[in-house]
C-alpha cells in the first residue's frame, strides 16, 4: 500500500523536496544531486545498477 501522495506544493522556493521513491523530505542539494532521490534510495539504486551490470 502506498503512503499518502506528497504535497503538490513542490516549487523550488518552498525548499521542501520529497524523494520520488520513499517520499521522505530531502534537503534541496541532496535532492537535486541524486536526481530527485534521497541519499539512501540513491545508494540502493547504485547498488542495484551495479548488480545488473555484473549479471550481464
């Protein structure tokens, strides 16, 4: 079951950014650096990508 949808006021000026995977609030720099993910989800994505590359 998905948690509630993130608030729709995601304008740059609000300084509130939400990870697109886990929906946790993320600081602006972290959000933009990780392509809209928090550090934890970005690391999971990198590990999953590495595993996929290894399998090929």
